[in-house]
């Protein structure tokens, strides 16, 4: 039995991933975008955003 992901178009997936990552970092001021890879395949993308406040001076 073939794995379900063997019929996917890798070039199309790469474009979608690039678009996703670009959109996640577009308006990110402080934080991180983490890409999780398992067995050479991206399985998860996380965006962590931080809000910083100046100390009253």
C-alpha cells in the first residue's frame, strides 16, 4: 500500500510553504517562526509572538 503523501506535488507544497512562512513573518515585530521537520518533510509550522512594553521611565 502506497503512503498517502507519495502522490503530492512537492513543488506545489514548497510554494505553499513559502507563502505561509512569508505571511507569518510579514507583520511579526518580535517573535519567532518555527518549522518542524520529520523525516525530511515539514509537518508543522508555529508562530510565537511577543509583545514588549517599555518600562515607565
